């Protein structure tokens, strides 16, 4: 999705987040619960730690609501995210990434 970029570590790992940033789940826990019907992150696994994908519920072709821990379609299409301006060029996968 993105090419020719680099990440810069500007703070210690797992430290110095904004005070309001207090997630209930880690990325690995979210993927194991089938977030986004298992389709999100299937085309960019090499960008992220392998540990995130151990036990992940993924769907290679399209989102699958049965993968979601509640068994429902709990995500909106990317077009909706773009229309609401939740997606920015420097962060094309939104908040999860």
C-alpha cells in the first residue's frame, strides 16, 4: 500500500503515548478476535511483527463476518472511512496501523 517510506522510532517502544491513548486490546488480540472480518492486514504482514499474527483470524479473499468474535459484520467499507476523512495519505490504513 505504501512504498518508499521508513519508520522512525521517536520514543521508547510501548512508552510515551498521548495520555488519552489507553487501548483495551493489543493489535495481536484484535486480530485474534477477527477484527474487520479477518480481511484487514492480509496484504502487509511483512510490515508488522510476526507475533501479531499468531492466532490471528484472517480471511485471504474478502472479509468474513463469521470470523468476527461476535459473528457479525462490524466494519464499514474503506470508502466510508475515506468519506469521513478518517484516512490520511500518510496513514492509509487508519488508526489500527
